[in-house]
C-alpha cells in the first residue's frame, strides 16, 4: 500500500491526462468545437454544483470547529471571506490564494476548470490555428518547467506551480488523443501488446514509487509515458478492458468525482465529532480505514444522485435521462476502457 499512501496524489495527474484525452475526443470536432459558450456551460454544470455544496459544508464545519469548539482549523488554515470568494469562483489555486483553503482537494478542480476554458477557447479557433497554438503552448510549457525552476527533484510531485502541472497533464492527454486518432486506430494495435503495455506501466509506477520519491523528471516521465500507456491499454487491451468494465469498478468510476470531493468533508466531520465528544478515533487501525472507505463510497453515492445529477439538470436545462445517456456523463474508468468521452 506504500505507493498509494506516499504517492496517491499522482492519481490527480492521471485524471489531468485522462481529462485532456477525453475532452479532446468529446469537444475537438466540427460538431462541438465552435460552440464555446455551450461548452463552458457544460463544464460548469459538471464541476460546479458539488464543488459549491462541499465548499459550504466545509465552511460551516470549520466555523463550528473554530468558533464553537475553540479548536484550530482542521488541516487547511485559510478559511476566511477572501478565500471563500476565490473558491466560489473556482480560482482557489490560480496564484491569487495564500494557500490551500476550505475543501483543500478542490485545488485541482480550480486549475482544471481554468485549463478547460483555455482549451475550449483555443479549439473554437480555426483547426490549424488551434493545433499550432496548443503545440506551441506545450513546447513553451516544457521549456519553462525544465529551465525556469518550476520542477525540483526535492519536490514531490513534479512542477511546483499547479497551473503548469495541470496544463502539463492535460496537454499529454491532448497529444495522446492526436496520436491515437491519427495512428493507433489505423494500425489495429494487438490486444495482448496493449495489455502488456498497461501492465508494465502500472508495475513500473508501483516499483519506482516503492523504491524512491516520484519527484522532478521521474514525475514527468510517469505523467508523459506511464499514464498514456495505461489509457491505451484500457482502450485496446482485452484483460485490462475486461477488468475495468467490472460493474463495481464502473460504478466507482461513475461516482469518482463525488468520491474526490466528499472525502475531506467526511474527514472533517469525523474530526469535528471527535473534538465535540472528546473521542480518540482509531485512525491507525485497518477497520477504521475500511469503514471510512465504505462511508466515503456511501456518501458519494448520495451526493451523486442528490447533487451532481440534479445540478446538471438545472444548469444544462436537460432531462436527467438525457444526461445519463450522454457520453460525457460516463465514468472515467468506463470511458478509458471504451475510448469514450468523460465529463
């Protein structure tokens, strides 16, 4: 379990790569690329409702913890009006902030939203200009990261600027989509080779994260090579595809956004209860860890049904059945295995 404890944050980079791949597949086409306003609205409807709800929940619990129980804030210290407004605008990790605040894991939602808007604006331009502009952005990004002090072997993981980190992963996903649509679909990649590629990438990640710190250039290699190999294996492999399409994994993928955004509020709720009732929680036991995992999945199932889906209906003004049938509503796991777009 060491790789997941010590390098679990790298899964965020995996979703940056996956996001670039599936959004290019979904939006970078003649039917959708020119509708910039509608595309941005779709991204907001996908990301904002649950982000807003969890922001408010965390704000209330942190206020109770500090002002009613006279306890220090839990984990994230910057929970004032200024940072609340940044979180409301999804600008909480853009350089305007003083540090992580409120629902801390939502930092990646902030950076991904900014990068999504830039991508949707770029593809609304003529195709050749968009392609040249995105390629130039990626080239400049690499130069800045490698030469500008934004990557440090003493820092884990990778680029120390989270906007650049998000752009890096997203552009790797865009490049993967380009290579996949232009070449890999034509050569009919052998299923066994695709399985081997994905399994080798997974074991390589586990081995190196077990042996050393995934920082600096090693982090860059995992993002640019390892994660794309996993995605290709999920699309073209037989065994990997079969595993990822197992119903429990498909369901976890479906509610993965909720899992990501509710796990810290649940941690905060447990801590709040322990302070209020003077209980020493057995955080270091296996049973507590398992119980917390199942509680997160249960809570995520509820928020998915009661917040995510109704939020899409409200902001997209589309019936819930249409949203469930939309490829953009499919789980990241299912999308990776089927090669379909995920929102």
